[in-house]
């Protein structure tokens, strides 16, 4: 009986040792197994600070960013926009524009998706509602519209000549500024907007700069003719007084349609302006030969923002197969800048003759790039553009990083 129990114990010990060996071996296999691979197709960022968005368009919010040369597995592509769906480290999954990355591997192996639903719009600041009748006037005790206004009132129109005085007891007679805003409906038609000022003033319509003479100087007037479609539009006048006499006036009068001015190109009479653009247009897509039309283009909410639709910039410029060169001098604080553009068809952006963005091919696109260590002061920005066929538009802007 003792011999039988001893043999049973030995068999149980051998069986337990075998089970433990299997468990240890299985654990070693699990720990040593390679990580599951997402696939052989990856995207590599062509620029620094490439945005990863929640949907396949710049209208969607940013959920992450890629550094130059950073790669992520590609797990899908949108059939409409061509944007790539990335799965990046840190749990970031989102969409990247095809203009901003290089694809390594077989893109045909990537699943295709169709992103449905309306494209979200970017939130825009909502200004305070202007009065139903008259202008909402705010006055500041500095010439830069900074801080809180020291006087707020409603005025029936903008027609002030304070001489050596000021708009009120809380406003200094020199070094003050003012902002006037209202929303108006006017009958459809052409109107001439005339702005008078001593010292500087500017007029915006729905955020677009229409008149701009923001400088110290004696009383003068600037004007422009614009078509108004009869809908409600927001009008904004900004003004500053330096020293001496102070005055600001805005008049709006019905006008005949503007007659196109086609100047004779004369290189000596056209100079690159400050804070606006010298535009030259060519009846070819290569900026070849001499320009057939020149004009000065004011800076708007975006530094350059022109949309001709299916038309052309001027009567003597082709509807299709034309090109343009825009040059302007702009002030930059020192730092790193990212340059953006939305264009149809091709565009190149230079700063001080250094190429920043090169997207010289057909189609609607939104390329961008970073220019590092830009010195503070004035710099010349040059935008070259061509239109092949269909709709024509070019928008360029920039922002300082950090």
C-alpha cells in the first residue's frame, strides 16, 4: 500500500511539472510574438506642422499634427476629396490632405470611404449687434483701438469734424481712435463709398477691406464703387487721430457701374506697394511676355483673396488660360511662419525671392509650408498664379507659429 501511494505521488508530480512547463512555454511565445502590423502603406509628412483633421477637409477641426518626415500607417482614403485616413501613435486617427504627405507603399490596397453629411463650417467671431438705426460708435483713449472703449454711443451717421477738440470729455483731443459699425439693407445697385479722414481711416464690408488710408495726414478722401445685392451687410469704419485737427466722414451715394480702366503697361510708373498688391496679368499660363493689365489690389481679411468664378480679372484678360503675378511689401514680426493657400489652379509663393510654396499644377488644392527664422521688418511677398480652365480663384495667408 505504501509503495502504491508513493508511485501515485510521483505520477502526480510529473504531470504537474508538465503542465507548468506548457504554461511557461506559452507565456514565452506570447511575449515574443511581434506586434500586429497595420499594413504596408504609410504616409510621410512633406512639411513641418502638418495638420491631422477629424474629417477630409480644412473645414474640420484639427485633432493632431505631424512633424516633417514623421510617418503613420494609412488605413483609408476618401473617394471624393482624395484625403488620406491616418492611424498615428498616441491614439490619433484622422485625415490629412494629399498635398502635404508622400505615400510609400501600394495606395491601391487602402480601403476607400465616402464621408457623408454636411461639411462643418469654421466658427467665426460674432460681433455685437449694431443698432437698428444709426451706427454703434466706440471711442478709445489710444490710436490703436486697444482695450475697452472710454465712450460708447449711437450716432445717426459718420460726419464729424472735431477740429482741435474730441468726441467727448472722456476722449483725449489727440491720440484717440474710433470704431463705427452697423448692418444695413440697401436697394440692389452700384454705390460709391467715399471716406474722408484726418488722420487715418478704413472701411470694411462684411470683413472685406474696401477703403484703406491708415496713415497720418491732413484731410483727404478716398472712394470706391461697389455693387450691393440688396441683402443685409455689415459695414465697419475704423479711424485714428494722431495730433492736430480731427475729422472722419463716410458718404454712400448711388452710382453708375464703374468703367473698366485699362492702363497702358509702363514698368516705370508701377511700383510694389506697402501693405497691398501690385497685380500683373498675362494672357498665357506661363507669365510670359509683358503684362496686358495692371492694377493695385488692396489687402483684405486674407492678405490676398480673389475669386473670379468663371470670369476673368478684366475685360482684356482671358477667361481661361491666363496667369498673374502679385507683389507686395508687408511687415512681419521675427519668428517662424506658416504660409497657406487655397487655389484653383496653380500657385507659387515667394518671400524675398525664396520659394516657400510650390503647387504649380492644375486643380483645386490647399497646400502650405513653413518658413523658419524670418527676420522682423518689411519683406516682399510674391505670388505667382495660373488659371487653366473652369473656376479661377487664389487665396493666400500666413500666421506666425507659437
